[in-house]
C-alpha cells in the first residue's frame, strides 16, 4: 500500500445509482474531429459515471476536467484525429495511470485519475441533476426482446418437488436460443434472480432453495423472465406449469420450505414461549404418525395437515450446543419410512 | 473384515498384527487399501462406529481455544471413513513452489519435492476417483478466464473434483473381504507404549471402559491433524520429551487455509471461475499469483475465486464499458466477489498443547492457540495491490476493496478446517517431528499419515496430498518388511 499514490475521496453518502442502456457501448463520434470534440462526445455519452464525477468535482473545487484531460493526454485540442486514435490514446493514458499508481480510491474502487476526470467532465457537461441516473432494477426495466427462445425444459413441475427432466440435472431449467446470450443476463422467477450459464445454443439456470420454495408457493403457473441489468431490459421467456403432487409411495410430499436453518452454538432459534427452540416445516402431505427427527433424535412434533405445516420443539439446548451440520428428517413411526428435510447448521 | 472391537475381543485382550493404523479416514484407509496383497496383517483402528457419533462421543473433541476463534470440533468425523464422510471433493496437488524453501517465508521448504510425489498423486487420483491427474491449465475454460500473460504476475490454475469419494461406502467391501485386513470399530487409541525408540503397542479403550492392547511391528498414526499430535503429546513423561518432540516442534506451527473476502473485481462478463463440467471431469479455474510475483513481492501462495454478483452503483459496469477505459474486456464487464484462500506461514506461536482437563477416555483435552502472523496479512495487502494494478494497467478491469484488512477484526478470517503443520516433516531432527519417510524422529517404527506433516500448506485443499503421502508411506512400509 505504501507505494501507491492515492487520491482518496471520502464524500460519504454518495450511493447514487447508475443505469445503462443499450447504447452504452456506442455513442462515439465516428468521423475525424478535433480532440476536444471527441473528448466532449465521449464524456457526454458515459453512463453510470455520475457518482465518481460528482465526488471528483466536490473534492476538487475549481477543477477544469476538460483542460486537465487535454493536458494529461498531451494533445493539441484543435488537431483533428480519428476517433479510434483518440480512444487508443485515452486507453494508454488510463493504463499508464495504473502503472504509475496514479489512482483515485473511492468507496473501495481503485480508478485511474484520468477516468475519474472523465467522469467529472461528464457531470460538468450534463450538470449535476442531469447526470443523476434513474433507479435500476428488474421491476423498473423495460420489456423488450433479449433472446429468441426456441424451447424450454422442463415445462412443468410437481409442486414442492425437484424440477426434473430426463436430460438435465435436478432443478435446472434449460432454454434453447437462436444465439448465445450474454452471461450477464439473469433469470427472474417469483422475484428471485438467478445467474444463467450461457452456451452457444442457449442457456441453463440452476434454481436454488429459495427460488424453488417460492415456486412451490406460487399459483398454477410461474412466469420465467430474462433480465439484463445493464441494458435495463426484460423479456418473459417461458412459463412453468405446476402440478399438484401425489406424495411418494411412503406418503410424504417433499417439504416445500422449512426453518430455522441455522443458529449459533447454544442459541435458541424461533424461540417458543417455554424457551425452547422450534422448527417449522411446510409439506403438502405426510403420514399421520410423522415425527421430526433432528440428528437422530425424535422431537416433540405437532402436525397441522390442513395447513400443510409441521412444527417441532427442541426442548434440550444441548442438541444445538455444538457447531456442525445436523440432518433433519421426517419419520413415519408406523412404517419407519423417512423423508429428508435438510441440514441445519450450528455455527461456532 | 470389519468388526466392533467390543465383540471381537475380550476386555484386556492383546492382539498382534504386522502393521497397525490408527484412524480410518482417507489416510488410514488408503494405507490399508495399498497394503492388500502384501502378505502383511494389517489392523485399522477406528475410534467411532459406522455412523455419525452421538453428542456424548463428540464431546471427546472438546478443547480450549485461545488466540483466533476456531471451531475445534467442526469438520471432525469420528466414524468409519473419517472426514471423507463430509468433504467437498476439492483436489489439487501442491504447487512446485510450495515444496521449495522460500527465503521470504521462514521455515519453508519440504525435504521432498514435487517429483517425489508425482507418482503418488496419480495413484491418489485413482483412489479419490478423479477423472484426470492433469492440472495444467491448458484452455480448460476456453476464453472464460482472465488472460494472465507470463508477465502479468498472475496465472490461472485448476482444481479438480472427487465425486467426492466417501471412503466408507466406496471401500468398506474391499477391506471387509481382504483376509489380511481387520478394521476394528469403536477402538479409540489412548496410549502409545514404547521403549528405546521402538513402539510396542497401542492402548485402545472404548467409552464403556473396555481396554485392549494392539501389538505390531509398525505403527501409523492417521487420526487427523489434531488427534495425531494429541496422541504424541501424551507420550511425554517427566524425564523424557514426547515422541517426536526432541526439538520442541511437536504441536507447533498449526496452520489452516484461512479465507478472506476483500471486495470485488469488475472485469470481463463471461468469466467461469466456478465449478463446471470440463472435457475430462468437474473442474474449477482459480486465479493465483505467479511464482515470479510471489518471489518479487515476497508473497505467500494464494488462490482467488470469483463469483458474479450484482453491480454496485458507484462504478457500475456501464461506466467501465466507456470506450478506452478497459480495452481488454471487449466492452462487456461484470462485477465479481473475490474470495481469497490463503496459505498461512508456519508460525511457532500457532500451536496445540494439552490442557489439564481429561475427556471420558482419560485423554487430556486439546488446547489450541490459533494465530495468523502479521506478515500473512501484509502479504495479502501486497497481493491485492498487485491484482488491482494489473487489471487496471492491462485494461482488464478494476478492483474494489471494500473490506480492508483489520488485524483486530478476527471475524474477517475463517478457517478452512484443514488441520496442518503440527508434526512437521523435515530432514533435520532439530527442525521437525517426522523425517521424509514420515517416520517420527528417534523412533524405529512409528509413522504419521496426516496433513499434520505438511511443513508448509500451499493453498490447495489437503486431501489429495494426504492420500498421496499415505500411499507413499504404504510403499515404504512394504519395503521395510523386506
């Protein structure tokens, strides 16, 4: 750290948000122009640079970012140059900043002084208000086409059970598309965003427990959205039809949700009036003689079949006194059949 | 055969074998597997049973922790198969530099080298059911990794994955059916009987109070990186140091790969520093410093994983995508969470000792003082600085350090639960506990098969190296017989 020449900007509360657009990689002046014209065009077209630009201007009162940039890049502002040459010069300067450790540090970001000045020029040109971006997010994004979807697998699922398809691992949704989608896209399902794994002919998504639990609680049909957080665009790419489960041959439906999932050693969780800790488990069906088993210990269990709810108390705090992973299962005391719920974590 | 010692032997019985292995985890079971067909009668002593122990049995691992917080009981599996019952399957050999003496890391350097283990790494890969032993990073992730040129200071490395092999399920039948192998369950070793540098027998007790004596010609301690030094420390008497502690190193230099999340990296949008199915099995690329950077900046070894996360609003991807700011990214950038897996330096002050309190088997409980040395933290700072300057100067992206190192904030660091270093391997009895054959110094016939023999730790998860060393030791034991 000692060698770095940091310009630390400490303007707190600068958590404005950046936004993008499909034009964020274009916005260039293709014709030869003076250096000053190129610089202005580039700074004007920047997206998401407002926070850094405003911080720079606040910390450097009287700063003239355009003049400083021209001096830094050592060019005559009136010389005409190709746009690509201008960009090349800028890139070299930015990279040289890092080699020379001419770095600005802000909210943890290590940025080149040159790019910070460029952000400042962006704000100076557009004004403090104009450069303030809108709040981004899935809900605010515009609908539009991101990919052309050819097919989707699976198209349906049994409620509360893993997503299955003969050609896919469990809980994976796969989409075939006409071209490779960018990796930054997210699949949004019932409010849960999941990263996609893109390939030449489409993409797949592994659903996590939270997304699966949300699907299990949904109506008969779940909309599947693709979201581009950079372009702020979304597209509905399919639906998942939900079928009601019949329960397995032992009479258990797979639990759709459960809690608590973790505690600290010795610390009661979901504390009950008597001071004991407690689990809750949602499952659409289970045998009449079901008990919850925690780390091979049967727990006092209450069944509410109409609600699809099972609760169990852990009156003995020594059960969760030691760090580790502990298995939770449902046991049918009549048949001895068991249904896995999940692993409970006791942290140190 | 696999037997419950409580049924196989009568209280007070003595049983004799050629070789006794204390511990039926990946190390102990690998030795037993490798000795099949040798004509040697082998006993494997497993302290637990076939299934997860109950709370009473786990209390045997209680101990006292000073220094950095450390969950002594976590990750220890006191039943047949040991830690293979829950490991994640991450595999990678140690790097060449990990074996070398590095003048910037005191007490570094193994007495054996990469070449000495190469054959055993290949055999270990078979035991651990890894598809390939090729760890060269050779286009495995296509273009989906950072282009770490030779002068960049960084390189891409590869982890491979065991299924993960659960030794109890995978190899129980092989040991059960071997006529020369006996696995005793519920057989906790509580003492090492020895005289004149020769171990005569191991004392075994059960929680019910039954006791046995198991005699052999050769003995291997393979009970994990905490129990092995614990058993050795118990051999100390008023007049004689503990076995292997002739120079005071037994229990010292406790090491664990400690994790640290320093912040984020904004870089190319299509990176795949995560586990995926490669052309020859599951792989995971990681980013690591080059040997030249380690030497120049006097760094420990590290690896870095990157996980895609939401951008922040201060410097979002579209800002960096401005033409000219990051020309090495093709304009599509994304934000990744950085996770460091750090090599700790051997540190004498990080050590295991015995407390005065005894457990239900009569063994003194462990006392761990876990410490991370200040140079380890300084090394992290230099690594991150090099990373930030590299990605910036190469037009590859930007570093965001949101969690600067604070030595006072111990919650910043988490252990990987890899217990290493407390029975260091050395060529010199004044600088270690075991020799290059893993034989405890000043003994004829007592060996250690455990990550506790690692003099330095690298960043790779230890199981592959543990099994490689165990197989090498098995070969040595066969040779000793002839």
